[in-house]
């Protein structure tokens, strides 16, 4: 009987120790490194701008030193926040146009946007034989910002649609005097 009680106690102790070991591993991975402070003066201007963007602060027209001071004034910078900013910076350098649907024509547009009605769409319409109003980099930034809210994006180039490439029929009304020959 004592032997069974001893093994039961040993079993619970092993379970307790294993739980503490797993908890320590998780704490070490997330807690130790994420809470270490970072000196913002040592970071690049681009990383500082990304950190301010993550914090929701504006920085237009500020010099590098002023941006560094703004990061310091807005709160302590932790290693975890820096890691998130670096991750966001890498996502911004990757082509953001991959999630944009390029509509090949009216039917393709209707198939995705009109027929499904499963969400919100932001579509950039490019007029026939014209440039897009937003540059590729600005459109990519727009796509990244709105995709965080589940908004789907697409571009519709009217030059690719055969219906919009036909000239519009706009007959000019003729007067009675023009219609009669020889008057």
C-alpha cells in the first residue's frame, strides 16, 4: 500500500515538474526577450518610422533626430515591439500586390464582386489609355492597410475590357435642312 502511495506521489511530482519546465520554456521564449528595452537612438530611421506607424503616431516632415525623440517620448521601446516592427517592415518590402485581383473584364468583375456579395471591395478603376491614379507603391500600401480589415481589393483596367474599348455611339442629331439635299 505504501508503495502505491509512493508511486502516486511520484507521478504527481513528475507531472508538476514537467508542467513547470514547459511553462519556463514558454516564459523564456516570450517573456525574457520581449520585455528587454531597446535604445531607439541605435535604430535606423526607417525602423523608427515603422515603430511610430505601429503606435499610430504621425511623423511627416520630422528629421531623424526628432523621430528618435518622438519614439522615446511615446514610451519605452521593448524588444518585442521592435520585433513586430521589423516583421511589419519586411511585409511592406514584399510585393503587396499579390492579394489584389486583376479583373480581366466585365464578366470577371461581376463574377467576383457583384455575384458573390461576400464582402467589401475596394476597386481601382483605370480609365482606357490612362495611367492609374495611384502609383503601384501607393496602391500596395493601400492594399496592405485595408486588407487588415478584411477588405478585398482589385484593379479594373478598362483598356483590357473589350466592351469599354469600343467607341461610344453618340449620333449627332441632324436638322431638317441638313437632311434635304440641295436646299
